[in-house]
C-alpha cells in the first residue's frame, strides 16, 4: 500500500481554517479526504455538514470524505484510520489534520517522523498556516503560538484581506516573509483556493528544491550598508532589520521567530557538520522550528538534501551537481530567538 499523504492545517482562532476545510471537503475533486480534527473547542466542522452520532467518531460524508474528531491521541486516530483503510473498511486518499487555533504544529509534525508505525503508513506532505489579515499583527505581537505557526508553514494563506487596506496587507506579508522566507504567501477569499495549492506541496520531502523566496533575499540587498558578501556570488544582508529606505510604511516588528540563511561555496566536512548540528540541536532544538538546506559535502559529487523539525533531522543524497553548476551550500534556519552568529560561525567552522 502506498503511503497516505497527510497535511497539517493550522492557524489562529478565527483565521478561517474551518471555512477552507469545508470548501476543500465539499468540492467535486474526486478525492476522498479523511479529516482529523484535533479540536478541543466547541466550533467543529461537523455542526452543519455531518451528523456526529457515532461511537467511533468516524463519519462518512456524501462525497466520500470522512471526518474523525479526536480529543485525545493523534497517533491512535492515525493508526485507526490506516488500519481501517488496509482492511478495506474505509476508503480515503489522504488525511488533513486540523489543529486547534492555539496549537504548536511542531509536535504534530514530529509524530510522522518519530513513530515507526505512523511513518510506515503516512507521508507528511506539508503544514498550511492560515493568517487572518485583520487580527494578525495583534496576534503575532502577543501570542507565540501564532508566530510558531508562521515559522512552521510550508504555505501561508492570508484570509480577510478585504477587511484591511492594501498597504496593511503588504506590511503583513513583509513581516511574515521575515519570519519565514520559505513559505509562499497567498491571499484567499472565503477559503477559495485551488487544491493544487493545498495538496501535494511536498514541503517535507527531501527534494533539491529549496524554497526560499528569491525576492526576500533581493529585497534585503539594497537596504543595508552592512552587506555580507557571500561566496556563492550573491550579496545578502543578515536579514535582521526591516527599516526600509524608501518603504517608510514598513513597521519594524522585532519578532522572536526569525529566519536566516547560511551560504558557502566551500564544501562541508561531514563529521564536523554532524558534530556541530548535533550540538546545536541538543541546546536549541525546541526553538528550532524548521531548517532545510541543499549542501555541498566533501566526499560526494551529489547534492545532500537536509532538513529538520525541532530535534529531528535527516539527510538524503540528491542528484549530482550539474556540469555547469558551481557546487555551493544554502541552508535556511527558522526559529525562536536563535543566536544567528553562533549558528553561522559554527556552520563556517564545519567547512573543509
């Protein structure tokens, strides 16, 4: 049986998760989707589109989608669904886990890597984060869970942009990009979004595509005197401040969730890098939300694809470096108050 793709849907209370989910569930896309609601609140998706009167808390919908409300263990719910699918009792193509508005998506994501039984049945596809344009700044200012949800995202959907000005939306997008340059952002209206932007995003696949928005790095370039000219032939600034000359309306938010990028065209010494990453993960693991890179390693002519979530990390050999491709490493770290200088220095010292 091939692995069942799983998507984690997160976002602060009122950001429109349920609206998006209802839309995805009710569309005629021919896919059978199982939804696990990791909900503790009152407002459930099932209120108006399904009947929840079943002992097992699994309900089949008219278009073949399934809903399962769990209030305890995510692992058990995933195992139960997989077992029923294997036995032919339930038929579904993929799973969407809707987390509570205040949830940290980290532990949910880790379930797919730490648990062998889950890892044998499921493939974690991506974390989608919904951000409510009207209330986002206040939520990001006051709630770390909201900032974590942004840091973890593979795709960010911004809802309720019709309730704020275009400038406010631009400011918000700018702020989110500083926190997470990896995740594409898209404004969505009442959950109207193409399924191709929701499913099969492969955010957790170890593939060579390292999604860092190229504009994020470009935008930093002309704004800072303190250029950090890296060896990959690009100018890039440390990416800390966003006091943009010529963009006077950008407000400076010093969020604790930040990202920074390491680049070099010198090869890594595999043993040194492993020691360094092992050490920082030991100390900063809980604050390291997502980190991902395509690395140039001594001893192999193939790209090394690397990624991690909190304390868990993994790497894989990718394709060979192209004939006309200059091998170089690029790694993005997204985390909470990570000491950028220690990370960048440690990476530098792990080079051959």
